[in-house]
């Protein structure tokens, strides 16, 4: 690729995350009117892989950008939905299904953090893009800004660990509580665990005076979570397409 005169290119490092995030936020603001990603979404990692998959997001108004990506050899891989619901006049939180309980995660409790990580890691292993991260590496990232510990929850079914939910403050400036991940172990899916976790999160967001709750969903997720999200009042707000192209690492 030819660069304009005076330009150079290099691989990013972790020190570049703030600058990368500033660029991403500028693109977000153009496309949807406000920043939509946080530092975890642009974090650079040296993986030593033989090939690199470059990815780029395209929002609804970015038709020219989609054409430029296609011309550069990118293809559309999947679509993400952003879903939200108002919290005004939120119904009282119903009791969870029989045998299901939901509680807040104890942030300073190592056992709770290990339990959360185990549920999350197990639940996401059947999704195509999941990259496992060991507990120690995962825990080291938890000092990042945006951790809203009283909005992290664990669920049990019949006394056994079943699900987990964590939130982020990435949408606070939009008056919104944001569900970052929802994890339900395969053995406990279709038992109301996910809905119970979401309803607890919504109740906490509403108690803090938030006007809306929201989350993002990958339509390629084999668990088809959109049905669950609609059942708790979430509705599609907009879409984002993900384009990708794989290139040898030696050529990066």
C-alpha cells in the first residue's frame, strides 16, 4: 500500500490505545452521534500469529466507507445490532423462575471473580470469535476504568452456578445502563436465567435514575439471543456491519 508523502506506518502498541480510541470516537460520533466503544474494544495485543484478520465496522450512513472496504478486498462477515429499552415506568422486577437466584458479585472476593470468569469463559466458547483468556490475564484488565461493580451479577440454578452479567459505564453519557456481557452456561439455557439477570440489571439501572438500558448483539451468535432480549423489552435501535480481510502477518 502506498502512503502519502511524509506518512509512515507501524504496528500499534498498548501505549497507542488512547490515540486509537480518540480516532474510533471521532468515527462513532460521525456515524451515530456519540462515542460507542471503550478502551477494551481497541486494545492492541501482540499475539505472534502467522496471519492477521483486519476488521472494520460500517454503520448505516457510511455507504462510501463500505464501498471503499469492498474495493480493498474486504467482505461483509456479520451484522451487530444495538438494542435498547426505556426504563421509565419499568415494571417491578418479577421473581426469578423456580430454583433460580441472582445476586451481586462481590468485587473484592477472589472466589467470586474466578466463578464469574469460569462462567463467562465456558459460555462463550461456542461463539466463533471468542479468544480464551486465562483468569490472571483477565483479572489484570479489571483495573481499567468503566468497571461498575454493583452492576455485575451471578446467577445460580438449583444451587449450581448458571450465569453471569457484567455492565460497563460506556453509555452513561447517553443516560443508559449498558450490558457488556451476558453469559449462561449451556446446561442452564432456556430456563430463564438470562432473563432474570437482565431484569436485575435493568432494576439497578432504573434505581440509579438511568433513562434506558442497552446492549449489543452479534447476529451470528449460535445461541440466538435476540429472542431473549426482545422478551425483556429490548428493541433494535440500529445495526453495524463488520467487514474483514485476512492478510499474512509478514505483510503487516
